[in-house]
C-alpha cells in the first residue's frame, strides 16, 4: 500500500495526463471528422471529451478520500473514492447507451445508407485514437493496480471504452468506403453492450467496497497464518475483515494461555497487531481480542 501522499500524487498525475491527452485527441478527432465528412468520427470526438469530466471526478474523489479523520468521520473518508467510481460507472453507462441508441436508430431508419463516404483522414484518425486510448488504458490500469485505486481503475476502463468506440468508427468508416455502410451501426451496438457490462462491473465493485464486503479468502488465510505463527498465540478463534474503500479493517480473536497475566496477554495482542500492520500494509485498523484457552 502506498502512502497517502503518494497515492494522491499518482492518481492526480495520471488523471492530469488523461485530461491533456483527451483534449488533444478530441480536437484532432473533431478536425478529422469535419475534414473527412465522418459523423462517426465527430461522435467519437464527443466521447473523448466526456473522458475529461471523468478524470476531473477521479482527482476530486481521490483528494476527498485522502482527507484526515475528523469528529464527524472518525474512520476517515476513503469511501469517497467509491463514490467517484459510482459516478464514473454512470458516465460509462451513459456513453455506452448513447452509442447504442444512435446505432439502433441508424439501423431502423437506414440513415447509414444516405451518409456520404468519409475521407481517408477520418480513417487515420480512428486508428490513431485506438492506439492512443488503448495505451492510456494500460498506463492508467497499471497505476490503478499499483496504488489499489478503484476510481483510477474505472477511469482506465473509460479509456478502453473510447478505444472500442473508435473501433466501431473504424469499422464504419472502412465499411462506408467499401460500400458496406451497415457495418458501423452493427459494430457500435456490439461495443455498446461491452461498455455496459464494464459499467455494471465497476458499479458492483464500488458498491461492495461501500457495504463492508469481506476480503478474499486468500487474504484472510494469509492473515490467519501470520497471526497463528506468533509466539503465545495458541490458535485463531475468529477472524472478520471488511473492506473500507481501498483499505481493510480487521477484527480478530486469538486464544492464549489463560494463566498469563493481563500484561502478558496484552503484549501478545500488541505483537499480533504490529505483525498484521507490517505484513499487510493495506490494513488500516486492527482490533485484537484475547480469549483464555481452555
């Protein structure tokens, strides 16, 4: 787990890079769409512009999640990042539905048949967009995994949704130039469904992190084994974990010799506390209860 200051710095840097690239890419797409007479590319430019709003949400959400604990929020503000993820899931779903609606309308009204054949510059713009946005997906995703940021992970998938939108534009532009204009709306419908699935996955993960979902079994077993290996711990009676944003809270009951003094029992509990804190940096709070062994 990265320190709070580094977490915010990484998330802000990545989001700032995203804003700059999206603004440049959106301007390039608008120009290419206008010059190349491609409505698909102009629509794709609008999608890139929406990513700027998503990046701003990440910056605000991360900064709010890093605020120190206060009287009204004694456990901190980590869940504000989950709120940012929920907003991004909503933006992603809206983008997907917009692409799908336009595509379905085009299919039923046969609007694609009357569209003018786009120029080569629009085709080039689609390829550039796919390469740039897929690169931004991997760049953002790697940083999201490094600092365990759900909001940054959601932003990474927003980049990929833009890349997929450009794939639809590429298919449509290429199809139109070859005389098969229906390819664009059909590809856009498929891309819409994929984007909606990603939005649902992001939404579910954010909700899980807001309702105290337990850690995965592998992490719990690792905590249990680490504690059981400590001197004075006879066995682990009970372990409960809950995710609080990107952090973890642990409640654990251990068994120790019932004839030990209160101070000796406290020392064992302190050792367990310090071990978990050292071995699992993502854990923010640990409560250790000592039971006398029968």
